[in-house]
C-alpha cells in the first residue's frame, strides 16, 4: 500500500518545470532570431554587390560612349588629312555602335533625375558630334581637304567633344557618389545587425545558462523529493505495520492486496495465506460474492471521505470465532480504486457494552419502583395530605419532590434508550395530520414554557399535510425538542415551530433564541448524556439523553434529524419524516398495474437488516421503485393505505414475522405476488399463500429480480429456491 501511495509523489516542483519550459522556448526563439539576422546580413551583402555591379555597368557604358565618340573624331581627322578610305572604316563602325549605346544609357537612368538629364545632354552632344564629323567627311569628299580643314579649324568639333567629356565626367561622379552612399548605408545597416546579433547571442547564452541552472535545480528537487518520499514511505510503512488495528488494502473486487502484522494476529493467518484471497474468507458466514461487490460499489459511489462501519463474526485460522468491527474507506490511487479496511476485535467491547446495558437496565428497573413511591409520597406531603407543614419543612419537601421527579425522568429516559437500542420498542406507524400533531405538542408544553417565561409560536400548517409515524413516539420527540428549546431560550424569548413538505418528506423545524451550539460540541450532540457544558446540567437541568432518544426514534421511523446553529443567535432542529408520497401514490380509479421494467412499478420490501434493504433496492434500480421498511408494523400500516405490485418478505424480524403479513396482503392486494427472501429454511406448510421462496444462502440478488419479474408477468407457479 505504501508503494502505491508513493506513486502520487511528484518528481519535481511545478515551478521548476514551468521555468525550464519557458527557458527552453526562449532559447529556441533566440536561435531562430539569430538565424534570421544572419540571413539579413547575407541578403544585404548580396543586394549591395548587385547595386555596385549595376553602377559599374553604367560607368563602363559612359566610358564606352566617350570612346566611340573619340573613335569617330579620329576616323574623321585621319580621312580629312590623308583622304584614304581605310580611315572611314573605324568611323562607320563607331557610328553604328553609338545608337545602341545611347539606348542603354537612356534605359539606365530615369528621365527626370539629375543623372538622367545629364545623360540626355551627353546623348545630344554625341549626336551633334557625329553629325559634325559626317559634315566634315562629306566636305572633304566634295570640296577637298582645304574646305574640310577650314570647317575643323573653326573648333566646333573640339567644343562638342570637350563638353561631352565634361558631361560624362559629371555622370561618372554621380555614379561614384551613389556607390559610396550605398556602401555607407550598407555599412551602417551591417553594424546595427551585427550589434543585434551580438545582443541575441548574449541573451541566448544567458538563457542557456539559466536553463542549465534550472535543470540542475530540478534534478536536486527530484533527488530531494525522492529522499522525502523514501522517508515518508518508511514512516508510513512503520505506522502501517505497527498499528494496533488490523489494516488491509483491498482491490476493487474486495481481494486482499496487503495486510499488516495486527491483521495476521487478529485472524491467525500468516500474510502469505491472506494476500490474494477474497476478504469474504475471513467471515464466519461469508456473504455472497455479488452482495460483497454491491456493498463495495455503493461505498465507491458515496463520498470518499465517508467511511462505512460494519460488525461481523470472523473466523480465525484455528476455527474459533471473533467479533470484528471494520471501517472501510474507498481510496483512489494511480492504478485505480482500492479500499482500506481497518478492523479491530470488538469482542470485549461488545461484552462490556452488553454488561453495561444490562446493569443500567437492571438498576433502573430496581430504582424506578421505590423512586416512584418516594416521589408520590413527597407529592402527597407537599400537597397537604398529611396536614399543613411548616414553611421550612414545606420548602425542603418541595426540593426533595422536585429532585425525585428528576430522578424518575432520568430512569425513564435510560430505560427508553435501552429498549430502543435492543429493539424491544414496538413502533406503530400511522398517517398523522401534521397540524393537529403540532398543535397538541404545543398545548402540552405551554405550562412548561410559561414557567420559563418563553412564548411558543406555531406557524400555520396546511390541513392536507401528513406524515407516517408512531403518534406516541412523535409526541415524545416533539416534547424533547420543545423542552430543550424552552430551557435554552432567554426569558421573554420565543420558540418557533414550522412545518412544510420537501419532496417526499415532511420537515418540522423548532427554533430557539438561545446561545447556539459550540462548534466543538456539534459532532457529539446526539450522543448519550451529551451536554455542551457540564454547568448546563446544574443551571438548566436535564438528563443529556433527550436528543439521543430523538435521533433513535426519528431514524427508526425512517426519518432524519439535523440542526442549524449560529453561536449567539440560536439553534434550529429539523426532523424529516416520510409522507404518504414517499411510500406510494394513492391508486386512482382505473389505474393500470405496471409491470417490472417500468419505473412506476412499486415493490414493498420488508426486512430488518439495513444492508440487505439497500442491496435489494440497488438490484431493482431502474426496474422498479422499492419501498423498504425494517418494521413489520410499518409494513402493515403501509399495506392498509397503499397498493403494491409485488411484496418481498423476510420471515424473522424484530417486531414479528413477515409470514404474519401474508393473509393481510392476500386480503388487500388479491393477486399481488408475494416472495419470501429469507435466511431461514421454509417448510412446505409455511409456503402456503406465497408465490416464491428464495433462501438467501442459496440464491443471488439476480435470482430475486428474475423471480419477481417472472411473477409480475403472470407466471404464478411457485418459484424454486
């Protein structure tokens, strides 16, 4: 069990894991950022290279254009001076190339930019120079060398060529300035990018260092948690093994997985014989497997913080019997649902309790007769039966009479609680009008309230509100609650009584204006001889048994008792009892019987074992509405008022036999199926009037459901065991 509990210990703290994840993500993002920045540097270099190459191309084109103009002038001068035709070849070649070069120059530059305007001037000068050279060559061919030399001598060609060189120089200067600007801008961008890259790399190093530190801290945390878990395991193992109570860990099916030394000693089996077996083998009379599984399933569906207590007879390895009290709690571990069973030998405790109850009952019986005589005699003396008494003697007699009555009440309460706990009190539930019952209770306690200067206020109750209970016992409950509320209310205070229906239950609430119930006392308020303060007994009076009696009566009547309290503002006690609607709706005229399988099918189950009542109700869940009662008397009252589609009876009960109800059921219900579900072997003579007999030790809950369903569908032959 300890190893299973350790599975829930975390390996490292959540904060360290979160920090490590964040640092890891930061490192990844920084690496991506550095890669992007490096790509930007490479892209910037490539862009600069392309721009420089484009500038160089423009520069070469301008130089080529000037070179062609120079070739044109050289060809022109050579032809003019020599007259030889071979000088015209380079002239014509250069003249042909000038046009495409001019087109390239115009394409390189935007028309309205400064460079574009300079290029346009350069092209016009080139075209003028080419035209001038053609004019000189034509004059040489037509008029001779002197006329051509005279035109050249005017200097027009030289001026055109000089201006072309100046404009070309301007264009080249602009190109150099543009290239320098590009290089400068790129250098600034590169420096900024390099700076960002350096910062990112530093951050990456910091994040990596922090991540490493976090990992080391996480490893240390894991080691520390492992050490703490190991220490905790050793402590829990020591507690588990050395506990004085027997402890067993069960799986979801009730098979035993782990036991401690006390369990070995309690049942006399070594753990090797216990582990792996069903817990049922420890019972003197093992329950059926399906009943055990249904019990565990019910525990699993309830609040895991609520433990279930059972008492059973266990069998030791040597065959002897031991009375065992076991507390079973569901435990949810990583590998699924388990149950922790803590058991102890209750033989001596139960023996002591029986002896105590017998002693108290015997003493109470023996005391009640003389005390009644003493109280009666003192009452007669106080009433003047022996003549007038002196004032001092009358006062002393009054004190003695009051305390003798108090002793009688204490003994009566002790006897009542002892009878209820031993099952000797017979309850006769009836349909009670709530308004009349509360009015009677208020009237009966008016005198007591007047003595304490407290008012009783009964809120209006609807005439049609009713509940199922024993009238005498309910009057005892209301009297106890009212007397408590009166005693704890301040003088001139008010005790309020209200009642209303909540679903299928009738709630009666009694509120006082007293000091309230202390928090530390609330868990034991319904215990025997329980009072919030020992001084209460002296100042207020009472036996400390009133609320214990209230709880016993209400719960045996199928109800619940609870309370709300605010210190300094009073207390309200609530009792919730079944109404006729909780048992069965009245049968309307023409109502059709509904078969099992329909949710409206009604089954009466009479059984004095609470666990069996719950298991049977669970077995019929979804098939029928089961009204469960632990009392033959309550079942009789229900049968007089309500119709059932089937009845399941136990034979031996505390307040009678289920067989006593068979004639009444046959008379009132006619064809309603009757099934005996009992632990007692039933002879053929006893089976008269019943439709099915199932012996608990030889039948399952599934057999019971199948038998009832079969009978409800009209197959009324006597069902087999």
